[in-house]
């Protein structure tokens, strides 16, 4: 499929006050339609209102910028040089250095964030092994090798960028929230999306039903019976059951959340629902509890990810 620019116009887009999973879809609707066509040939992102950015907001904004570049659309920033909590956070996290080539306000790089990265799927293993797991380990006082279960699960999600989405690059960003005892890792691509891939096997599945199927152990769109679709189910099991964290997946007009279920069985609860807008690809947000992270020490073999 070839994506296009719908209207040869300039559009100014005001970033939300709080840029997170709740505000990302209205933001995306300003610039991209559900077929991933750009709504303008030039976009000016206005940072004047932005006060708080979660990892989801960072990867979504980056994905839009990268996607517009591939379409030949022009992207520029406005009011980004005015220091606010939002612009300072992005600057300290090296966002502006990536897209403008320099820091705006200076100061030290935030130790609580892993700077935004664009990861080719073939780089996933090295990136997680050499960068993400040592960074997580330093924050929680654990050896990186003890986090292999989490690493392999995340690696398979990153491999999905090439294997299933039709694109080769995904955006990743991670942040440590010491007061909440949390680490959030967001991964996003603007590829085919999970529902579209699942419907190659289940044509009548809605977007939310397709997400639930993709997270069902044993489900796969591959003809090879050895490919049993263990990636997302294993990720959910490790994060919710072992760690007490949660997983959010958004793709097309569906979202799925997986959270612990202390009153189980089952030990975790999965909720799939329709969204009010469309996500032009797939977003995965993993929230790890740092006070129970030892539960996800390497104690099991993780099977390859395949829907």
C-alpha cells in the first residue's frame, strides 16, 4: 500500500497539555487518518501548552515526525524554546537534540529516562541487551542478566516491527518513576497494525477482538504449527503475573489492557475494547513495578513471538 498526502496545506497542531495514552488519539487525528495518509503537507507542532509527557507521548510524536519525513512532508516546531516543564523534559531526554541537532536549555541528561531511540528490528537484541537491561538494572539494583525474561519478551515485540507491521523501524522510550516504583517502556510503529494481520486468519474479527486473539496463547497467523504465538501472551504473563505490572496495546480502533487480578483465577485480567479513534500502527506500553521486579528473574524459556 502506498500512503499519500491528502491536502497540500500547512497545519499548526497544538500539543496536548498532558501527552499520554489518553490524549494521543485526538492528537493523531489532527495529522494522520486511519489509512495512515497525512492530512497536510507541512505541520507545525506548537509546544506552548505542553506541561507533561509520558513515554507514550514521546514515541507517538516521534513516530509522526519520522512518518512525515518518509512521505516528504515538512515538520517544524513552535514555542519549543520557551522553557516549560514539558519542553524541559523533552530537552533533558534528548528529544530536541535528535530532531534539531542540539540541546535547547542545556543541563544534565535525565538519569530517569532512556533517550528516544529508533530501532531497526535486527538491532532489537543488541539494544535491549546492551542498553535497556543495564539501564533498568542500575535503577533497581539488579544484574541485567537476571532480567532476561523481560528482555526476551520485549525483543519479540520489537521483532514484530519487521515481521508483521511491514515497516523496519520502531520508536522506543523508557522512563523510571521513583516515587511510583515504576518503569514504563513504550514501543510504537506505524505499520500494518495487529488487527489487519489477525484478519488474514479471522476475517470477521473486530479490531478489539483481533487484539484479544493476538494475546491468546497458541494463536498464530503463521501456517507453521511450530509458530504458536507465544510472544504477547508471554509478555503479559511475565509483566502482570510475575511482576504485578501492566501492559497496554493499542492498534487501529482497538485497545487491550492486561492487569494483575489478585482475586483470581485467572491471575491477570485482560480487557479489550473499541477506541474512539484509530491508531495507525501498533503501540505497546509496558509498566513494570520496580519493587517486585525480582519476580521476573530469568526462570523460564520464552518462545519466539509469532501471531
